[in-house]
């Protein structure tokens, strides 16, 4: 029996290390589709489950697979990772001076069993000038991040306040994950 993280995200790998989990990484082939017509938290849950179930096909039946998905939601509109610089600028322009939700879905798969949950954090972004947004996008940091910012990086300068779990914004709500792992018999504490 081993624990497998179905994620290419270095942040998720670091967070899992933080809580003392021994794991290997097998990245899933799942492509996220943020245009699916479903409530945002269902979208994050579906993607997290799809990633874990896909990786489970390449693992043993006794392995425990963890999948996750993070999205940013503003006025019901879902922001994933920006496709290009122009989209990153559009996302940050929309988020500036306002509150949005960051939702991370997490799924734990063992054999035929699938457990999943999600967490929501409210983040308020400072008012930003077009020049500030352009400079931040030019740093390259936004490109592989949902909503085009990284709270754990220089993007922290964009954040006015957060309400809820910080690690959920970075990509892996560890409290939610530990509850799911308990359901497959793994107690982290
Ligand atoms: C809002 C925010 C997101 N993110 C990241 C977390 C996720 O890695 C990414 C959202 O993309 P995801 O599709 O959730 O994950 P991923 O493509 O990076 O990795 P994989 O699908 O292989 O698991 O945005 C931050 O690192 N910091 C932030 O502040």
C-alpha cells in the first residue's frame, strides 16, 4: 500500500510533505474543462475525482490516490489557469478591488472507493492599476495559477485579506484532505 499524488503541482507536493505524508507522484492525463455547466464547487470536485480515478488506473488496487483541483470564482464565473498573457491581464483586472472565492476540490480513491470534499476561501484583491497588473503578469508567476495569481509568491502583494484556509488557496486544503484520508484508514495525527 502506498500513497500517490495525482498532481503535477509543486505546491501540492510541498504541502503534502509538510504534513509528513510519504508519497510518490503519478500525474493524471485529465484535461480540465471549466466551461462545464455545473455549480463551481461541483466542477472542482469532478476534476479532483477525475484526476485521482485516472491515475488509479496506473496504480495498484491497494494504493491510495489523491487528486485536487483549484478554481477561482467571481460572480459565478470560473477562472482556471490563464491561457495566455492577455487572459491573465483580463482575470486580474476583473479581480482587482473585489472579493472572490477560491474553491479547491480534493478526492481520495482506494480501489473502487471514492471520497471527495471541497473547501472555500474568500480572498479580497487590492485595487490595482493597469501598470501594476502588467508588471505582475510580466513576472511570469500568474501563468500556471488559477485566477492568475499566487498567494504564496509575489502575488501576496495583491492580496488585501483572506477569510478561510490559506493552504486551500495554494491548492490543497490539508484539513479536508486529512478527513478524507481518515475514511480510508489513514490517521495523520
Ligand atoms: C489562487 C492560487 C492558485 N494556485 C495554483 C494551485 C494549482 O496548482 C493551480 C490551479 O490549477 P489546477 O488545475 O488545480 O492544478 P495544476 O494544473 O497546477 O496541477 P494538477 O492538475 O496536475 O494537479 O493554481 C497557486 O499556486 N496559488 C494561488 O494563490
